[in-house]
C-alpha cells in the first residue's frame, strides 16, 4: 500500500532528474575552467603566481555578492506570481534595468576608490591590472544572473548547456594562449576571462531580448529589492565562509601557502560546486511548482523524500572526493602541492555541511521570509573570520580548514532550526543519519589504504566507493517500496535486453 509520503509522481521526478542532469553537466562545464587549467597553471606558474590567481578569484566572488543583489532569486520567485507573458516581460525588463543601473554606479565607485581600498586588503597584488580587470569581468558577467534564471524557469537547460560550453572552451583556449605562448603569467587567465566575458555580455543580452519589456516599474523594483537584498549579507557570509580564509592566509603567511591551500580546497570543493549546485538549480523551480500545484501535506511529503535522496547523493559525492583526494591532487597539480592532501577530508566535510544548507533553506524562500537568512551566514561568517585569525598563526593552513568546518556546522544547525519554525518539513532524520554513518565508515576504511601501492590503492578505494549503496542496504537505509521499485526496473531492463537479443 502506498502513502502520500512514498508515492511521488514518476513524471514529475523524471522531469526533475532530466533537468538536473542537464544543469549538472552545464554547471560542470561552467565551473570546469579552474579544473581544466589547474594541471597547466600549477606547472607553468610559480606557487606565488598561482597564489595571485587564487586571491583574484576570491575578489571576484566577493564582488559578485554585491553585484547580483539577489536578482536571481527574486526573478525566479516572482516569475511564478505572474499570470501572463506580458507580466513576465515587464518583470524581467524592470530587473534588467535595475541591475544594469545599480551595478554601473557601483563599478564607477570601485574604479574611483578601489586602489585605496585594495591597498588596505591586498599587500602583494597590484590593483591595476588584476583588480581592475576583475571588476570589469564581474560587471559584464552579471547579466548572466537573469539569463540563467530565465533558462531555469522556462526549462531551457539545453540552451544553458550550449552557452556554458562555448564560453568555457573559449576562455580556456585564450587563457592557455596567454600563459603558455605569450608568457603573461598569472595575468593571462585574468585577461582571458575579461575578454570572453565582454563578448558574452552581448550574447546573453541577445538571449534575453524576446523575454523583456524595457520598462521600469518602481513597485516591482522595490519588491525585488526587498526580497533579494537580504541575500547580500547572506551571500557575503557565504563568501566569507568560502574564501576569506585565503585573504587572511595571505596576510599571516605567504602567497605560496595560499596556493597550496587553494589546491586542496579546490580539489575538495569543485565536485560539490559542480554537482550540488546543478541539482539545486533544478530543484528550485520544482520546489515552487510542487508547492503551488500540490496540497501542503503532499508537498511536504515530497520535499521530505527528495531531501533524503539529496543527502544520499551529496554523501556519496563527498565519499568519492575523500577517497580519491590524494590522486586528484597528483593529477591536477604538481608535486609542489603534495601538502594540500592534508586539508582534503576537513574541507570535504565542510562542503558536505554547506551543501545541506540548500535543503531546509527552500522553505524560507517559499514563505518569502528572506530576512531570516541574515543570521544564517553572518554569524558563522564572523565566527569564521575570528577563528582564522586565532588558528592560522598556530596551525597554518590546517587552522583555516578547521575554522571552515566548525563554522559550516554552526550554519547548518541555525538553518535547520529557523527553517523548521517557518515551514516545517518532516525530514527522515533516521534514514539521513544512516547515510552519513555509512559514508564516514567507508571513508575511514579508505584512509587505511593510503600507504599501499598505487594500483592496489586505486582498486581498494574504487571498491569502497562502489560499496556505498550496498552499505546503505546493509544498515537498513532502503525501504521495501524502493527496493521493489529497483527490482522491477532491473527486471524490465533484463527482459527488454533478452527480447532484443532474440
């Protein structure tokens, strides 16, 4: 007998999985620049040069927090309040004009005062050309916020994928040309990113042309700002949690330490940034649409079950990253960065906790209670900055890693507590605990194989990763209905294969 908690429409889940797959691949493409170029840049650049790229990336993420102004979330949320196409065009037109006008003013202010401000923050990197080019890149690239929101709500994942693929390929090729053939050093990737972003400003503007009516509605702008601006302290806190440690490391240690830590951090974070963010992009419109079309009780039952599967996916991703962290560093970076392996398990654990934030926070967005997001990032962010200043002088980059883990743990506890008060969802805590337990046990077994020969090590770790679903079955994670569903699918595939082979 099925219940609303276990019976989820297969067509809706199929659409979600299909969209998730396309967005996942598109996000992999978008974020693969650092992954593709890391083996090259870590070998062609000194550790100090790679450290410069790491700090420039930190600055870019920081600026994006303020430039986006929460327009992506506001456009996605208000899209579902529009009943007609005309209303949607007015919405996107208003948000586009608001975004362009506000960010142009911000850009001019930064160019006028930025050199003095940067002199306080960055002691080893010149404001021109590195930071000037980064400011230009963020300004021109900000148009993608509305474009990507439009692609998501209108299920244009394939279009998002094509544009992401072309932009990434062009950026990589130009960066390699500048670094390898022209010898521009760390300036090469920064300049290449700016040039390609400038070209794609026109591309994304063209993509928006049929979906905007360039009129400005003050009421819409005010509502969007009221919804989106609370995201600035949230995203600032997210920035501080993700990248402020590198700025503090630069002040308290050296660019070489920053580079080594950044390699370990990137190896630990990139899988999550690629996969988890893509899943979330597909889940956001699914979440809003389900809450609109289904009853409250059924919606919450669906959200609970989806959350359990989401945690299992994230835990499996984290397990694979921990198991193969050493090998990833050996492949993606040179021997100069071997010390980066030490931070991988800690940063993976922190990344896992960060990824969990997306699950309960959707209820806050659904209820338009974005003001409650303020403490969810600012408190952990302030704690993170303080812990970095305390722990780095004593423990170096390991202090930065532990500070990150502690603060993400604080963040997820705060998020779950607040979100459940605003929009209660009956999460399957017992099943989720089994997922985490299974992943931790297999990761521990994997650490015991770190000193065995290379081929044996790879075989053992691969076996442990593949054993994750079996381990979940052994500890009783799967329900009878789920086991029956898998059995039916396998039986159907076998029968189909047997019929086609006759």
